[in-house]
């Protein structure tokens, strides 16, 4: 899987509309707060033109893209952590996700009621951040109380943990995200906090939901600029998307219709593509490929992952019995395939590999090789 992403925001900011467009689902998106009660989960194929190109060059029985999981929960309101609205009971549904997509309303529409009565991105972001911080504080406090009891009994590990948890609790008590502290914690200290799955420690991707008029030039919108300024201070990423347009794109039946519609309104690609790329960016993810007559597949690993770790993504036996990896960069493979001039048979990959080898582009790499984005990899292993 590519990555998992939890979608948060106030009611009526366009969360469910965006979720519907991303996943082409049929989740209610009515004009009233708390329309989304149970969490909605959608799994979306990651759009990658490289996989399509590889399949043109290497005919196969099955094409498997990597995927992204989106989890949409009920809209939060001020005081959710004290039970206002539907409370913060639904935040547990996104505890396991890797990133948070915070949808911020940047459009005016008298037909869609804003829960706070007006459009104000700064205020709205602060409300959500505060509620997430209060939720995290309750988690840290509960664990801190347990550790303090152990520390009093003379448990040295608990004594050290208490100090670390207190460092995390202090900013949370002031409504400040835990990531401001976790960035400065030594790796060993962070490992103690990591199992808590704190929401405010996760990377944030702000989704500025704009209207159709601003879609062509979102940076001209003052409200989008507000979101960008806040994100810049936090080191977060902003993606401006028009939920209404994305919903229209998703409703079209064929790829051809979607392409024609986007061309007509001046968009080069759906917002989904930009959203997923931004997710890969903030999580430091890269993609590698395996190709062959049975299956062409995209795989996702953390940037900096070794060949052995990549092999383990496919099967634990591959990592355990790892011998070597045969590696060709995507661009080198495409160029070698052209030189090979194969006719589209099952030997296409082998022909391209032979051509790449002749050009010195096929490399034999050991278990410590760092996987590069776009690598085509063939693992040799023995168990």
C-alpha cells in the first residue's frame, strides 16, 4: 500500500464531497453537520503513468498499482473533546493512519452553512488543531499516570519515560501539536512515544477546498494564502482543490470524458493526483516496480529503504533469503526496451534486461542498496 490518510475538518467544509470524489463512493454529503457518523474508508489506486508505460512495453496478465487508503470521519466542532457535537469518539478511527489531510473551507456559499457562521481558515484550523491536541493530551496523560506509578516503585525505565512524556504533554496542554516536540526528540525517546499514535504527531497535509472560480488560479485566493502561511510555519504541505469540480470529474464514466472535461476547464490532472503526490512527499515515500508476464506491479517503500527491505515488502521469504537484486532505473529500462525492439512477447522484459546489461544499465546490488524512485527490481533469493 502507498499510505493511509485520515481526513479531518469542521462540518460542511467539503470533507465528504472530497472523499466521494477521491474514492468515487456514494457517501452522503448533505448540508448539515454530522452527516458522516461512522468512518468511511476508501482505497484508491495511486495514479502512476510509469506503470501504464511499463505495461505498454511489457504485456502482462495482471497490473497492480499501489494504493492509498482514505479514512473520513465525522466533522469536528469546538468542544468536541468535551462531548460537543458527536464528541471526539471518532478520532480513534484515524489513530492508525500515517498522515492527516485537514480539509479547510476556502469558499463562500450561502447555500452551504458554515458551522461557525463565516469562512475563516485561521480560526477553523485552530479549532481542529486544539481538539486534536486535547485528544492527544488525554492519551498521554493516561499513560503518564501509569508510568508515574511505576517510577515510584523504582522502575528506572519508567523514570526516564516520565520525563519524555512530560515533555510531550506540556505543549499539548497549550493546544500545540506534539510534532513540535517529537521532531527534536532523540530516536530512542521517540520510540517510547510512537506507540501512542498521537494525531498531532502525524504529518499534516492541508487541503484548501476552493470554489470553481478560484480553481484556475488558487493562489489568488486570500483564504488559500492564509492556509499557505500557516502551513509554512509548520512545515506542512498545502494542496488547493475544488471539491465541486473533483466530484464532477469523478462522475464521468470514461477516462476520455474526464480528460476532455479537464482540458475544457484548464486542469491538467485531477486533484487526487496532486493530493497523493503531496502525501508521498511529506511521508518520504518512493515507488519501485516489478514486471513480468504474470504481473506488473508498483510497490511503495520509505525513502532510504534497502533492497532487502524492499524484497520484504513482496514476501518475508525474499528478505530472509535475499541474495541480490537486479536493478534497472525506469528511464534506462524504457530506453533499453526501445533498443531491444521486442515484439510484445513474454520475453519482453528479458530482452530489455539484456539490452540494459549491454549498455551497462543493469546493476547487481546487495542487500544494503538504497532503493531509488522508479527502480525496476528483480530479486534473487533462496530459503
